[in-house]
């Protein structure tokens, strides 16, 4: 099990309480809404965030993305951990 606040391949990420992923029709873009904050995830971050359901482990998310994009799973997993750690540090994602 991961230490609090530190993500690894075995972590099970989900959006933090009060954080929502929504499509903004006015901007025609996906946004991540949090109290008094808005993020505009790029396409890759959006693919990761859509899979943060509180059930899938980071390694499972990375394996699915690696299959979808024909990439090496270890490289994808490292990138996913880095992205989710940044979002966790910002209070957008928790495990």
C-alpha cells in the first residue's frame, strides 16, 4: 500500500471530493472543476482522468493506455504516476 500522498503503480486513484470532470460546451473543451479552481486537461491527461474511477489501479490504467496507444507499459506507467502525483499534490486526485 502507498504512503499517504505518494502514488505508485499500486495506487487506486479517484478524483478528490468536490472535483468534477465536465465538458464545457461554451469552450468546447473538457475542464476539471474544483472549488475556486479550473484546469483544462490536455488529451492525454483526459484519457488518464477518465479512468480514475476509484476501482482501477495505476498499473491497470497504464496497461490499458499502453494497449490503446501501442506504447511500452513501463513508460506509460511512469508517466501516469508522474501526472497523477502532480494532480494529487494540487488536491485534484486522491487515493
